[in-house]
C-alpha cells in the first residue's frame, strides 16, 4: 500500500543533503541494519516546474512545482530563507506545499495565470524513516542520470546519519536535480531538455 509522501501541508524550513549512490543494495542493507523502515516502496515521481516566460521565479531563486507521486498530486513553492547562511554545508529552503485533489486542473490554472512548464524531471523514489527519528527521513531516488540518496531533517540528525552510513560530508551535494542535470548535459554533450527516462534514454540509445 502506498503511504502518504513526506509532505506536511504547511510552511516549513527544508534542510537536506544528497549524495550519489554507487551500490543501491549496500545502502538498502545498511539502512535496514540501522533500523530504518521502508515507508513508501519504489514509486514513480513526475515533477514539472512552472515559471513565467522570462523565468522571473528562477531569477528570484524561487520554485513552483507540480508533483505527481503515485496517485497523489502535490503543489510546492520554495524560496531561499530571508536570513540565509551562504556558508552553510546544508541546502536550506523555505517550503510551502499541499496535496491537491486535481493536479491537472491546478496546472491549467497556472497556465491561465501566465506560468508555463519550464522543466520536467522524473525519478523512482523510495522513502525510509526511523522510529526514533520523527523529524528526519531518508529517500533514495533513481534518476535517468544516476541514483542519489537524500537526508532531510535537523542538521545534527543529518550528520549522525551520514556517520552511521559511512558517508563523508565531502561526498555530499546541495545541488538540485536541475543543476545536476545541467552539469550532466555539459559533461556528456546531451541535447536533452528534460530529465525524463524517455528523453534521456532515447538520446543515449541514439548516441550508441
């Protein structure tokens, strides 16, 4: 049974780090050894970012996203904190999100208000939690350009979990999937415009 995604339906600070995963089976085994439980099995997640034609949201460091996660639709707005610490090793965003009854209807409202789809990205996501860590959780994302894990929660919990997993802070990333995709495109020379399995996979097949 698909459980609700980690969405609080409220205004909150999102603190996270991600790291690349080279061996998925090893990470899953280690999470089990540490007492983490699988809350949501491998589920396709489709995300569409909306922006104005002149990309005013991106220029302001904001994000407006529609997410389809299994049979759930979630709308999210993110922005940088007013008192952002530019030296922080963590990615921190102020996030407001809510589950909606009809994602397609809300997407049409966005379009009528002058927004347009700017970027689409997909991943297969698993979600884990620990019975003694209510405020923190782990997700594993299988993307078209690699597998990544994200730790989201208080900084102290993130640090402790990294140590328990044997992951160095030096191996962690704060980049969004959009930025990781841009770096991958620059490295590979791919003309893909969206981080989707069909688009990236098809272009990789053509390039062989």
